[in-house]
């Protein structure tokens, strides 16, 4: 997470941390090893994202190794959600997060956390809970329990 965040900040990429890394920043003990982000889909941000990705040699995760693929501005413009393997580990870059929408839809409820000497923007707690409930994979069940507990603690502090 640290290396991806530093890389994206250095390139000026506008992104929101989502998934398990956001959950960790909320205080969950759940361990996750990939990084999931939602990125702004403007031409300028896509250009910055493409430049940042060039530094970490992305490949399509799960695709045949001989499949021709170049992660550049054109690929980002043509696609929206990518699951990548990089020299920094697995990275999912999402232009659309089910069932909520894109970057601008996530911004109003987003939160900011200090980490690695940066200010990281994350998906809002309630929004992440909505995503996990919507997707509802087996691996999301633990996240739903953790996020619900964190929400209860936050709600109690507000009383």
C-alpha cells in the first residue's frame, strides 16, 4: 500500500483507497495483501495514472502470459476496471465500484487518514459496507462483520 500510494501521489493521481486497505485504515485487524483504488476518469488523471503505472510494469492478473497488453492511456480510456499484477504486488484499479459508481460518487462520503507521511483518501465506512454487502463473496463476510463493528463503535462515540 505504501509504495503504490507514494507512486500515485508523486504523479498527482487522484484516487480513493477502497477495499481491504481502507478497512485497515478504519481500524480493522483483517489482513489483505492487494491494493484496491478507485480513480478519477478525467483525461488528465488517466494520463497521470498511465505514467505512474509504467513505473511498476503492470500485467493483467490471471491473463495468459503471452497475451499482448500495454497499460497506457489508450487502455485506460478503453477499459474501466483492471486487475493487475505489478512489481509492487496485486493492484486493482477501478473506475466504477459496484453498486455506488465512480470516483465522484465516492467523494462526498470519503474520509482522509494520515499514513506513510501522506494524507490518504478512503471510501467512506458506510459506502464500503454497502459495497461488501452488495458483492457478498465468502471472503467479504469477515469484512462485513468488522465494518459493522467499527460503525457501531463510531455511532456510540457520536452519542
